[in-house]
C-alpha cells in the first residue's frame, strides 16, 4: 500500500511518502520542497509514483541530510528527471557514489538507493529567496547534516530529532555524538522543526531540549550502573523498557534499545 500526502507549511511543501509491502506503511518519510530546493528524497519504493507528482515543479537542486535509504532513495531519479545537482556532506557523497549495503528488512521496507554522484557541500545553499546553512550533526549517522534557514527560523533536521523520547538506535548510531549534536544545534535560533518523520512547527527548540534531556538522563543512568560494575547485558536488563520489541523483531536486532546501551557504554570505556 502506497500513501502520498502533501501538506503546505507556508512556503514549505512537505510530501509524505509511505510504502507498505504487506499493508499500511510501517513508517512514512517526508521530502520537503521549498523555492526549488528538494531536501531529502524519500524511499526508492516510491520511485514509480514520484515522477508524475514532481513533473510540473520547477526544481533547481537536491540536498541530502544523510545517506540512509529512506532519505536518499530517489535522489538519482529526481536529479536525472530534472537535470539538477544533488548535494550532501562529503561523507554522504562517498557513500552515494560507491553505493552502500543494506539489510533485507531495509530493502523490503524502503528499497535500495541507486548510486549517484553527490557534490560535497561547500558553504551556504542559496535559492532565489532563502539561504540554508548546513550544520554537520553526526550521531544518527556519521554524515548527518541539518539545514538551517536563519531568517525564517526553519530547521530541516533530517533524523536529528524524530521524537522527544526515542525507543531504539540503529546499530551504527553513536550516543555521545547525538548528545553533542543536539547541544550544537541549540546554539542557533529556530522556531520550526522540519523533521523527516515528525515535523513540529512551533516550540522547536523545546523539542530538541526535551530529546537532549531524555538522552542525558538515560546516559546518566547507564553510567551509574556501569560504575557499579554492571555488565552491558545487566545494564540492558535493568533499564530495558521493552517498548522496542516489534521493531527489534522486524529488524532482527539492527534497531533496538540494547543498541542505545551498547553505544553509551562504548563511549564510557
């Protein structure tokens, strides 16, 4: 089952893409279009639907917040269709040019992003009306980058936020880096949070602070148990809220609460 829903947030168009191989989508993803700039491109399983939807739009450039398949899945398609460049962090460029492996569940839920040439970011991205400053915010992935429009108070945050209280990490996420990136972005002023899965148009900094506090509290709890000599397995047993079971099962453990503990403990040692 495919779902496409378009919402307009003033000058920003959010195109929500959902693909479900066996029913309703497990998770939808937003690609944003503003003044000819495309920010992220959704999952490749929506490739048959997007060309007609975007055909009449005057698109000038694509930027990627990071390489993950639900964000980069249609970059090659849209770039070729509209003859426009794709830009991203230098690490994103390296990942996309050579292609990157994905797990079976990722191929089923999102689809594999075709490789393409991505131009490394080099300063502010300017459109006719707006200026977007890239800010490197690793943690969710090494290449993760957000885009800030200072005058409008917009933050296109990719997967930096997701929610105040997250339930799991992918196996390659880094706890300490996420905390550092959340602190880093709080140095800027913004009001609207254009998250790729959960946009928040007001009180955006409060949302970021809430997530930061949650991660810091959890990190503190993990550190206290580790200081008492608890093993990684014991810490997971004590703190696991058991709210990740469905996701853990679907991803065969690639996304889990246990990964949060492992990442935190790796940064302690």
